[in-house]
C-alpha cells in the first residue's frame, strides 16, 4: 500500500501529461504503429560509463533531471555499507513499472512512453535497466568497494581521537603538577574583612576538585564531538550525525539567544547596582565621619554610626533586590515564584529567634547600656564586654571564661554597668564591703580602722576619701560599710581581695576582734582571736573566774 501511494504521489503529474506528450509523432498503418522521434537522450552514468538513456519528460520533470535523479539514486545504493543485490527488483503498477530497492526506495519508473521510444514494452525496459543497474553496482563494489576504505577511515579516526584524548590528559596533568608545585604562589587563602574563609590547603583542595571535573567534561566533549565524524563515514549512520549535533547545538543556541535577549535587562541591572554601590559609598563616608566625630549631630552618638549604617545598608540592598527582581530571567515563571515563596516561608519559620535577637541587638545599640571594654553584670554573670554582635553579647569573666548571652536575654534582664562613670566622673566607681562588730567596741575605733584599711588598698583613690556607713543595728552586732573609690572597675575582684586583707590587718593592729555574728560573750577564760604577732610579748590569757554572789 505504501509503495502504491509513493508511486501515485511521484507520478501524479504524469496522469495529466500523458495525453499531451508532443515529443513523438505517431503514424498508423493498417496493422502496426511506427514511432518517429526527434527526442534527445540523456545518459544515466553514475560511474562515468553510461548505463542507458532517458528520453521522455514526465510532466514538468525534464528528461535531463530524470537522468540525474536516477544516477543519484544508483550512487546512493552504491554507498550503502551493506548492499543486498537481491533486494532490488521490478514492481509493476497500472501507471508504470518501477525499479525498487527494499520496497521503499524507488530507483526509477518506466512509463509506456519510455518503451515506445525504443520500440519496446515498459516491462522489457524495466528488466533491462534493472540488470544494468545491479551489474554496475556489483562491479563497482567488487573493484572499487568503499567498505574497506570506510573501515580504514574509522580506525584512523579512532586512533586520532585516542591520541587527542591522551594529549589532552597529559596537558591537564602537567598543568596540575605545575599548580601543586607552585601552590604557595597561587593559593594564599580567602579572607574577607580579616575573617578567614578558606585556608590555603582548603583552597587548593577545592581547586583540584573543580579542575578534575573540568578535565572529565573536556574529555567527554572531545569524544562526543568526534562521534558525528565517525557516524558520517557510513551512510547508514549518517543521519545520527545531525541528531547528535542537535543535542548540543539546540540547547547552546537556546542559551545563546536567551543571553542575547537578556542583555538589555542585564545592562539595566548593572546600572542599578552601580547607582546603589556609589550611593552606599557616600552614605558610608558620612557615617564614618560621624564615628570619628568630625561631624557632630545633637542627640546622635558616635557609637551609633556604624550600626545605623549597617541597618541602612541592609535596607538599601533589600530595596535594590526588589527593583532588580523583575529584570531577572524567569522571574515571571510559576516555578521561580514558588521557590521564592518556599524560601520565604522557611526563613520566617526557622529564624524567629534569630530575628528576635537581631531586633534586641538593635534596641540595645540605641539604648547604649554598655560598650566594648565595659565591666558589667547581667543577671548572675559579671565580666568585661569583649564583643557585641547583631545576635549575641560576649562577656569575659575575671576567671577568663567567655560567656555568650543572646541579645533577647540581655534586653529582658537587668544589667549593671560598673565602667560607665569611671572616665567621666572625677571620683570613679564606689565599691563597698560590710563587716559586723559587736556593741562592746567603740564605733569611732572601727571607723578609723576601716578607713586606714581602705587607704592602704591598691588601685583605689585617695581623693575623695573613703568613708564608713553604719547600715544597721542588729541584735548582736552593728553593720559597718566601708566605701572607697576606684577607677579600675575591671579589677574589682583583686581590689576587694586586697581590701579584705587590709581590713584584717588593720583590725588586728587596733586590737579589734572581728567576731562571728552570734558570738556569746563568755570571754574571761577564752584566748583572744587576734594573731600572736599582733600581741605584746608579756601577754597572758586571763583566767576564767567564777564569782559566788551568795
């Protein structure tokens, strides 16, 4: 059925032209038809030697083009890698007698007019031409066969491809050895604002991984681009050449045309980025001048400059992304929008604590409860502030313990700053400690001993002078609080330790005992609590005396 359709499509014009063929003059006698022709024959010569001639046109298809068409079909059969001589045969039909190869390739069609030109039937002409075509192809294959030559070309091409792959691998290995040998020259690590992102060894490791991937991709591309050459050697596989090239060229063309179409938007994005970049430079210069106090604004402190600049920079970057977003390729696609929404939901769900700490950090910055280097107390933690970030505050205790406190905790807790007034005030920080002494010791002696101990304490101020406060009158004792000024708030543990040592020495020298809070006064037979080196050489403990009033 398929062959009949092909024949009808190929020779549809013939049905309209057979009746008007004016190329022959027919003279009829009583019993025979004599054909007289002036037609020129065009040779069918696919291999230089002429096999037969074609005389007649077929509709608008000239005889010359018919001859060339048949010659090309015969050459195509010859170029078949595995020609089957028994697959070429004559297939008759109502309009013509066709010479067909494998039932789908029509070599030529012989019409009634072709037979009349040579005073033969079309079946005879078709059989003769079939024999001539088959013999010619067989002769050419036996004497000038292309198959060994094609196998030779294939082997040579495979050898060349193998050599190219070998040389490419050698070149990649040479470059790799050179880079590893001179790694100290090319790999110095990746740093950003004094933050070490990649060490030199890690940088080299990542480079070699990427270099290995590039090498593999290059070798695969060499093989892939060589396959069309291999397939083009054999006619049966020649069609795969176009397919393989399309697999690479079609995406490459799409990417290239997409990039060309994106160029106007790209230039727009570049202009927007440049405008924001230089705007930030101007704003940064302004805030750095405020930080260095070259520019002063009432009510705006210099330590607010950098945090405020960071907030403005973040907002400007966000605004810039909003402006750039419509110009990005694929921004209108549902997938792009879906991914954007998904990322936004993940960020909002997973960063609630982080955002709370960032907001708290911003509030703390403008509250100014402390700054780097201050000695503070937050909750039960006391120490020097060593770092303030957007999320946390780090404190180093006197025991050199670094404690990290989230900014939200800092904001919700009470903080005490011991260093806030030490530089501004002439007196400094007032530190204090309390001792309890019984009612039997005169308060003036205690005041004198405490003040003497305070004056002997290192890292304290002599002016203003230390003073004593009697903070309570309890059941068994009086509470005395010694107050002394210091400008070294970060050294409070050492100051308190020294003050307590001096209080002990001063009280011992004054002959005042620091009694326990609930000490009973049965003392006559008791030994004093004052160390022996503070007592006189002839000191003797008094006897324990009982008096009988009766």
